[in-house]
C-alpha cells in the first residue's frame, strides 16, 4: 500500500483487502485451471458434501445452466466428480474428487501458513480483536455482495 496503517481509512483498507483477495483467487484459479466462482463452489461442496447441481445453483446464486458449465470446468480440472444420486438414480450429485481436495488444499497451504505465522505474532487479546475484525469484515462483504446482486440497476447507468 505504501502508507502506514495509521494513515489509511477503513474504505481504503477495504478496497486494498478486496483487491488482494481477488488477485489471490485469480492466481489460485490459474494454478487449478478454474475461475473464482468455481473455487467458491468447490469450497461449498467441500464443506457441505455431495449435492445436486440444482442445490448448488440455489446456494451460490447461479442459473442451473451456469452451474452445469462450472461443474464441467471443475470436473475437467479433476476437482469434482459427478455420480448417480444413491437415493434417486435420475439425479446426479456433485462431490469433491479425492485429488480435488488435495489440489485445493495445496493451493491454499502457503496462505494458511503465512496467516498462522502472522497471527502468532500477536498477543491473545490482540488475536481476539483481529478475529472479531475479520468476522465483521466478512459479514460486511457478504452483505454488500447481496446488496449489489439485488440492485435493479448498476450505479452510474
């Protein structure tokens, strides 16, 4: 950023954080051969477990057609697999492929270690403040994302 943290506004920090996160996910995507939205879906499938394309579409806010293309990309990259639903053979469920979990974890391993090292340099009371700040930042980002997606018309048009 080039400035001391004391001289930077919350809005500037938010923009810098957002830009850095996007750049990181673009790099992960380049490594894995997928897009940022694909990574979001992969993370969701990993947390949730197997689910149908329709369930995934509803959860991440995409059309079923867009999810089909996304799952095609994830499958080509070896990150997910499609299998018959054990309870309804007419349906297909999507799950994280064995190699997909390892590849996704490997892409994030350096970030995880660096963040753990960073946090370890703070006292427990400071760590609680950092955790609170990040939890609130995540909620703000989610709220603003929903707001942008729900707006009828983009600003400036």
